[in-house]
């Protein structure tokens, strides 16, 4: 991670690094000390321009997480008391299915803001002679990273992703893990209400569990 360019995909700051200056009064509780010290702070934001796996406590709806756990189980100081990502600390072993949506259209990458439909997922299955099914880890290729590397971050942060209309597909196929070279949701979602800004995150994590 490059401290000078911590968020190359424009998805927020991934690496935080700064220096703290501590005067004697802070270190020793006295104002007559001429001592000063400098300490380095390094922190990592778990969401941004790097690969990660969301815990099921990541999103909530009406105060509830997946399976009815309370969103209040998670706090800024104690982390996730339930549905923590540590449950996957040993990894996930299952069949992986990669659907190349960019290839369906014969392009190296999808345009920013391209909303992937259920028909496109099915077209990719047919093209690749594969069918996503129960328990699968569904990975979707959009070419987003390659486009950002070639053209830079979209000025309005638009990026391709799944439309809300794909949620029945995820439910019917009983997908267990969902991954993408992006953040799953198309940005922007097309919904005016703020709580539907990321409907795939909201419904998949809270109601479906992948």
C-alpha cells in the first residue's frame, strides 16, 4: 500500500499514516516539562481500494442484521459482537463460478454505471456452459479495475455492478459467497432513496447472507 496514493480506485482512504506530537504535559501530566516526542500512527480502513470480505454485520436494515441479530451488537470500540468476519478465519472452501460479463459484450470492461441484469448473468452461464447453484461462490468479472488503470477514476465515482433486479437470481441460485472486481452494487443504483443506495449490499447481506 502506497501512503502517497492510498486509494487508487477512489473508494476512500485505505491507509492512514500520520505523526503525533506529544508534549511533556501530555506525556507526564505536567506543564513545566520541555520534553516532546513524536510517534507514528498507522491505520487501515477495511473498505476501499483493496480486496476484502464483508462480514454479515457490515450492513443492517431497521436495526437488524442477518438472521435477526441486532445491529446494536456492533460498536465502534468493541467491533462485531455477532456475525463477525472472524467466523471465516479459516477460509471458505466451496465451488467457485466466475461469470465474465464483459466477455458477454465482447469488451475489455463494462462502462461506468453499467447495471448488470439477470439476463446478462444467464447469458454468461450459457456462454461458459456453467450454471451457478446452491453453495457456490459466484465471482463476477466486469473489467472495472482495468478500466480505472487505463482511464482513471470516474469523476462521479460511477462503476459497473449488479442491479437490484439480480437479487432474485442470487436467492434462487442460493449463492453462498458473492465477489466482484468492484463493490457488487452498480454505482449509482438508480434509486432516489438513500437507504437503497446499495440495494445488493443491503438485501444480500441482511436477508440472504452471502
